[in-house]
């Protein structure tokens, strides 16, 4: 998959129309909320989230531009974990380590103040690619059905967070939001699987729901990745979605209601994906620490070069700038950690000014983020999400 896997190539209206053609919800008024002209499905802003809003008497389902890219990226990485490179080969496959590193980079970018995450490429076998694409399409279809369930249940407000913010105390409004998500998961699975042709209602259709939840749960790792860059007390990206295990257990039981033999299988799949995710979390933090160390070394090299050869020059040495960009591509939060720690520990010294010069090579969103204190960074990310 390329870095610019375009959502625009996915026929959103056609996908939703195909779902609604084969299934109807009861009572009729619930079903009517999903039909034109009451509902319109369209591409939303940059990002990996989808949500519903009401505008001009019509409900809009806005699908994040990078949502399918994230689901496909996760499915591709999972394929290297579960599928060997050749018959009777080892699992995880030989492609797993590079795939895990690529997904760790994506998680790192998801935590940053930029709108578009990165999806680095890696080697896969044709079989891994084929299976991953099919799973990603199924998973994307389930996410659409989950959002359709919110529309059917009238979980739609004037803005994506307005109603939650208007409801009572924090505990109560989070509980209400989490209960909405669990119900939407159940109805979403019913819409997803029930609207497939009988020949397509196989294990993969059910499994894709688990894949979707695991992929989107990568957003929950943001605070872990940003731990040294933001103030935890000011972090108010609230847990409006239920704990992961609750969602997976709910899906497993909902799947069992549609296919009696699937409950245990879906829970086993959740366990296996969680094992994969645990290895991913280790890679995210290891990669961040390694990049932070390498970036600190580059800052020191830039300070030495400026002192010895370019006194008074405000330009970054070209070779150092190139290597610095490579580190940014791999782990932006690792680079930010190195810049912040150097600037703080060597105030008004050569390292401080070298860090300042290298910071000018960053995208504007990163420079603005570094200029904030840790509490304001947390608040900025909250508003952005």
C-alpha cells in the first residue's frame, strides 16, 4: 500500500446502498433514518475517525480520509504475523519484523499534531497481500455499519462531541457514551453480516469486526507515546469508547447470536491480535527511544560543526539535516523528545542553539507544538481530536 492510499477510490455511497439494499431494521422509523434523503455519506476531513453530524435537517456520515488506509495497514501487518511466507513456513513470517516497525511508525505519527499519519511500506507475499486487502475491505464495511447504527439509534448531534459535553457529570456522560458504542457495535455487526450474500457470511466477515476494533484502538496508545511530552493532568481526550475487552466480548457474543459456533473463535482471535498488539507496543517505545538517542547525537554533531566550522552560521549542515529528516519519518515523537531535552539541558549553550536550528527543519505543526508548554500541548491535542 502506498502512503497516499486514496479513500476517494472507495465508492462510499455504493457501499452503503449495497448494505441497505439487503437488510432492514425494525421499527420502520429506525430504518428510515438510514435512507436518502435523511442520510448522506461523504468523505470527511483528514484523519482516521468517522462520525455523524446533523446539518440542515439531514444526517451526514463523515468518513475520515485516512480511515481505510489505517485499516488496510493494520490488516497487512497482521497478515505478516499470521500467514507464513511459504507453505509450512514459520509464524510470524519473515516479513513480520519490518511490518511491525512500519506500524510502530504509524502509531507514532497518530500521536502527533499533524492531520495525516504515515503508512510506511514493507515487503509482503502475494497471498498475504490478497488476504489483507479482503480483510481491510470487510473491516471498513463494518466501520460504516457501526456508524449507520449510530444514525439508526439517533446518536447524532450538531457536532461530533456536542451532546457528550452537554450531559451531566464526567462519569455519567462517559458511561452513556460507552453504552452507545457497545450497542452500535452489536447493531453494526448485524448490519454488516446480515447484509452480505449468504456465500460471503464466512468467518472472515465476522473476524473483520475484531480487526476493525483492534486497528482503531491504536489511537488509545497516544498518551503512552506522548508521556514525556504532555502533562497527564491536562490530558482530557476522554474515554468515550468502552474498554477494548468489553467491546470484543460484546462482539463475540453478538457474533454468536448470528452464528452459534463463532463466540469462542472470535475471543481466540481477539487474544491472538492482542498478542500481536503487545509486540507492537514494545516496538513503538523501543523505536521512539532509539530515535531520540540518534537525534540527540545529531544535535551534538550539529553543535560541534557550528562551533568548529560555521561559527555564526544559522544553516544546518546538509548531511545532518538529511539524517534528521529520516529520523523524523521513523519516529517524530522521538525527535521531539531529543529537541526538547537538549534545549532544556543546554540552555543558551551550543546544544541549545543546534536544537533550535534543527527545529526549523520541522513541519510548522511540530514547531508550534514544541513552542507550547506541556499542559497546552495536551489541550491542543484534545481540541484537534
